[in-house]
C-alpha cells in the first residue's frame, strides 16, 4: 500500500507539473493563484478557450424592448419579472 501511494503521489505531481507547463494565459493563472484559487482550478480557468479575451459588445439594456428584457430575465430566472416595468427589469438584470 505504501508503494502504491508513493506511485500515485509521484504521478499526480508529474501531471500537475505537466499541466502547469501548458497554461494558455499565464497572467490570468497567476492572478487566480494570488486570489487563492487552487492550481488545478486556476489552470482550468486559464486554459479555457478565449481565456483572458474580452467579449463582444452587447446592446445596452436601455436600447432593448421590454419584451427582449423579459426574455433575458426569464432565461436567468429572475422572479416576479412579469409584473416589472422596463426600468425594473433593467435594474434586476444588472443586479442579478
């Protein structure tokens, strides 16, 4: 059992070393580590497709119709959305 544990420990350490050498976004990885994330979780996040890239420009909530805001609120599960005004939907979406 002792030899098996040592073997598993060595393999695990080697996998971690191999994974850390293939980090796609080192800056993001280090920032996550500084925040207290584990090595494994930091590596997973930093290695996601598009890691560190900014997203597209979404249309402002104020430029959307109440119907579009309602659909977005339904998609993310905001309760009471059917009774909300456009202004209330915008506030709920921004603060969810």
